[in-house]
C-alpha cells in the first residue's frame, strides 16, 4: 500500500493542515480507516490521534482510494472543531450509551 499526497493546505485559523490523498492498493482490498490514518500520520510526521479522516472513496473496480483528511496541532483543537460523529468514527472519543 502506498500513499500520495495530492494537495496540502495550511489552515492556521483552525490549527490544522488539510490534505487530499490517493492510496494505491494493487491486488489488495480497500484499506480500513485506521490503516489510512496510520499511513497519513507516518507520511506527514504526525501522531495518529491528531489525524482526522473526513472521507475516502474507492470507485468500483479500482485499486485507488481517494480521500480528505485533517491533521490538527493537538487533539483538543480537533475536539473543539470537529462534529461528534466524526470524532467517534475516527475513534478519538467513545460513543455515549443512551439509557
């Protein structure tokens, strides 16, 4: 599995770097969110818990996954800006149990 950063943009107001990426995975299944977050973290020299994967999509029959991620300066900044369902999806916070 190999990742290529297509576009990188600094967003100082929200304390993050916004990244568009392409992951090529020939002869392999579509990577999980966790695998892609790890790839982005190692490629961008960031901690995995600061990487928020917004979305990713693999066209039918393709071996490339395209997506959009955000790398925050700290986890606290991510918790202030991102909606709760995105934080749960990226396993930054746990889902609350309703009674």
